[in-house]
C-alpha cells in the first residue's frame, strides 16, 4: 500500500512537471508569434495561465470573440493571471468597439491595484481611450458604462474636444445622472463652459485625439482572383502586392499602431457584393475596404459600404454612377466628369480661352466629360458655342457635318472664332474619331487648340499637317518623376515578390497609403470618412490625390503633346 502511494505521488509530480513543460513550450510559441501552434498547447489545458494565453493568442489572431470566451473563464482566485486577463479583455472590447466594456474593465483593473507595469499600461490606455472617442461613441459609452467614475471621466475628456453646445449638453447629462452626489468638484468645468470665449481658446475643431497605443487597423481588400492564364490575373495580383508592401512598410515604421489585411475574392459577380461586404465587416472587422476592381461591382458594394458605414476606396473604377449620393465610397481614379471639369478650368483659367466647342459620342464614357466641361465653362463665364454629343455609329463615325460649323467661314450666321474644341473620345472607336477630327481641321486649315481625353496621348503630329495646333489632354495616372521613393519601392518590390512592379502595383501602393496615412492622421477609424474628404496634396508613386471635400479624387494632370524639333 505504501509503495502504491509513493508511485501515485511520483506520477502526480511527473504530470505536473509535464504540464509545466508543455505550458512553457506554448508560451515560447506565443512569444515567437506562432499563435496557431501555441493554441494547440493552451486549448488542451485547464491551467489558468494556459487559458489566459489561449485568450491572448486568439486576440493576436484577431479572433476577438474566441478570445473573450477564454478570458471570461478566469476568476480572481489567481489575481495576477486575472488582472492580465482583464486587461486583455479591455483590449479585445476596444477592437470590437465595445468602448463602455473596455473602459469598465480598465476602471476595475485600476481600482484593484495590479502589478506596477500592468497598472501603468491600464492607466495610460484608459486615459487615451476616454479622450479618443467621437461624440457618438462617447454618447454610447456614457449611457452603457456601469460606473459613475467612468461617466465623469468621459464628460471631463469631452471638454475641449467637442463644440461648446455639445460640451454643455454632456455636462448637463452627467449632472442629471448623479444621485445625491457632491458636484462642487465640477465648478471649474461649469465656469469654463459658461464662458464661450474661454472655451473657444481651448477648443480646436481640427484636432484629432490620439488613439490608445497598440490599436490595430483592419484593411479589407476586395479583388477578383483570376485564373493564372487570364490576362487580368496580373492586375489583381499586382494591386494586392502593392497594397501588401504599403502595409508592411507602415507596420515597420510605426510602433504605436499596426495594420492588417483581410482579402476576399469578389469574382466578377455583383450579386455577391452583399456577402463580401458582410464577411469583411462581420468576420474581419474591416475599418476600410480597398476595391473592387470593376465599376459594376463597385456600384453594388458601395450600397453595403453605406449600410455598414465603412469607407470603400475604389482604386481603378472611374464610372460616374458609383458615387451618386454615397457618403462612404471614395474613387481614387478621377471620373470622366472630373476630367471634363478640370480641363475646362485649365482651358479658361490657364490658357485664357473663352470661346469653346465640344464634340463627343452619345452614350460613351466621354459624354459625362462633355457635360461636365459645359457646366464648368458656364460657371467660369466662358461660352461653349458649339456642343455636339451625338449618336455617331449610324453615321459611320463621320463627324464632318458637325466639325464644319467650327469654321467661321462656314458659320456665316454667328461667325464664331472658336479658341479650342474639347473632344473626349473614348473606347475602341477613339482612334477613328481622333483621325477624323484631325482630317477635318486640316481641311479647314484651322489652328484651333484641341483639348482631349487620355486617348489623345499617342497622336502622331509629326506626320500631320497640323503644325501649329496645340493638343492638351487629361491624364490621371503617371509615374511621378520627382518622387524619390520610387527606386526604393521598385527594388523592395522585386526582392519581396520576385517580379517587377507594373503600374497596377503602384496604384495598389498609393491606394493603401491613402488609407493608412489618413488613419495615422485621424487615429480613430470612425473619423476615416471625414479624414479622406479632407485629404489634399497626397503625392504618390503614380497618382496624386486630393478629395477636396468630395468623394472623388480631383487630381487630374493636363499634358501637352510635344513635337520634335
């Protein structure tokens, strides 16, 4: 019997030793960032420390709800483990935007006097968080918290961060929430919000509060995954590689916040837009979405970006239909209407022309350009004396009957001396229409200035008799020669992906940087929509970006075709 007891005791010691060794192996995996392997150890143990690290591993993998499942298993029987679990739970709730729960956990932790390092981290996190919230988030947390002390801190942190009317309302609401409480400590705040001049000296409407250290931004990427043999395969691949490189660079340069990518295959079916948007928001907690690739899919996804209030940045889609009445959809590639507006501004304000003509094909992508050109010209007090947006296919794309009226010798009624004609020809027929217009102007011996779409870029004037005509055209994407970051990007890209970057990689890189740099500026993802609208003068590798209070990039280059001497 005695031998049996000794043997059982030895087995018990061996089991404890084996479990301790197993736990240490799991912790080593965790510290190496190998969270999946670590979970294989932690999830098979009832040890409180293993349960804590199971929760922390799921948090690191952004499996926030699973993290809460494990962290909620712990109680205060082991105070050090419980305190760390409570702090991790606050981090989880913060990422889930359960700000009241996060603040309550931090408040409880601060009241329990944890270990010095954890106490400092919890104190700093709490103070950053009460300052970080938007007015709407503050309102929700104020009404959801279980503690008057948290409500007080939410109210005090609002002072100077919100406008005077809102500050007075929050102060009043806090007073009403108290039961038999001494409010003498609030006298200084009451005096401040009673003095509008003093309050305005403290209030800075352009200031964005800093985020708590360690915030993670989740970037959704919605692009089609083509077959390798498809000619479009490289477009999606290069866009994604560019986005990935931008995120990796962002993470290497910032210690206080990190960004993570979640990818979803959009295929080419607009009917799947709702599922893709739901997966990115529900499963991946996306703060912003880059994509989709095509305008039709972007149009469908924009509805769901609106519904979930998650900014959607389309990198290439430039249809003028995408952004109608949408607050959360941003187009990186300027629409055809924006191109028409910008070249009208250039013709009138820079070149000094005030008598203009327009010719475009009805139903083409150039039609919204033509209409925007007309509207902007009128706004700038110039005259569009000839405006032809016509169905041209039935006429064999012969535009002679329209162009002849650009000649004052033919137009004997009005005798307009037209300074420039805007011809936004697009699509497969653009080259034919360009040649037809040039032929007609040659026949007229006209020196009229030509304003065009990007399709005009490759016009050969050396073999043309139009020796005096100047041609200007719009361009939305062009490698910025003055950007010194390009050579570094190119070499890093080749080393990282073992292929050379195409222009689509540059677009992906710029798209991601527009999101990441704006998040870095506004800190709180809830301000991302506002921050993007405010964005001006971003100088990228291939695109300049200024939204200027709108949802469409307003940066359009105006180029001139140069003749060889």
